């Protein structure tokens, strides 16, 4: 029995000695894989918008409950006014498209919620709706003019990324949109469309968030109403005809209802 104990003890000692004399393992260096890719760089702004619809079950009237972050209403609005070519052009990539999500179209704020702004009626964000049917109900010329003004102000004639375009944080950079400004009389009544295009202001903070039409920007008072600025929801969607940013609410240069009697095209 003593012999067995000795054998076991010698085996344990040999194992411990072997472990102590093993070579030191090389340090493992983890190399992270960084995929520097733009998943939408091969499609246009219009193709991107169409790809961002809500996936949901339709009722018997072809309606569905929309995801507020998606772009169903914007796609329907573009089709309603015939602006597909503006978003689908490929002659230049020097464009910035501000994509207005479903939340920007719904709610109770007459100045900022697009459906209420255009039609005077509120579209609840949680209700069942067919965006194409709703947009098809917009037939009055004044409503079409206002809707066109909204879409044109949200196309910028420069490629605006967080960096390197916005070179300094907490500074406002002005760019031109596709919306002509209005000439107003001394009472603030619109007289005519001008040959100038409306400015829009981009500002980047230290966290790289982009704020549009910040209250400190050098824009007219009509653009800087109470809480009328907006922080971009999703940044830097690189497309083959520009760059896009998703917005959760509307910004403006002049009040959109002023465009009611002025066909832009």
C-alpha cells in the first residue's frame, strides 16, 4: 500500500513540475475587424426611401399601423407631387437629402406636422393608414404647392456630412436648398417667388450630432421660431447620388403656408 502511495505522490509531483517548466504562452492580440462600408452607396435617395417602408399586416382596406421611424409617408408624398426624379437623379452626388420619417408627418402641431400643415387635419401616429390613399386625397392646388415646398426645402445642393464638411463644432454653416424664397410686402404678405434659394443651417456639436436651423444661426426670424430647430435622427447615409440624414420633425425657412398660391415648378 505504501508503494502505491509513493507512486501516486511521484506522479502528482511530476505533473506539477512539468506545468511549472512549460514555456510562457505568447500574448494573444485581438485585432478587431472594421468594415468601412456604406451599405446604400449603390442606390439612389429615391430607392433608399422606397426600401424604408413599414413591414406590417394590412387590414381589409390596405391600411397598416406605421413605424414612426420609417419613411412610408415621405415616399407617398414624393409620388403624389411627382418628385421621383429629384430624388432619383444620378447626374451629381453633390446633394444632401433630409429624409422626413413618419413621425414628421403626424401629430397635432400645425406648424411642424406635415399632414396637418398641408391639409389642416391631424393624422394620429398610431392609427391605421394607407399613406398612398391619404396623399391621393390631397388634390387642392394650394395644398400641393405647400407639400412641394416642404420637400424642396429638404433637399440641399451640397454634400453635407458631419465631417469633413462641418469642420468646426458649435458653428453654423449655411447651405442652399431647392426651395425658392418668397418676396413679402411690408405686411408680410407673399408677392412673388424670387430667384434666390432658401438657406438652411447645419451645426455639429462635440458628439458629432447635427442640428438643423439652430436658434443661434444667422437665419431670418421666420426660420427660428420657438423649438423650430431639429437634431438629426440618423446621420450619414451615403448614397450614389448624395448623402442622407433622417429627421423626426420639420424645419423651415419661411412659413410653408405662404407658398399656397405659388406653384414652384
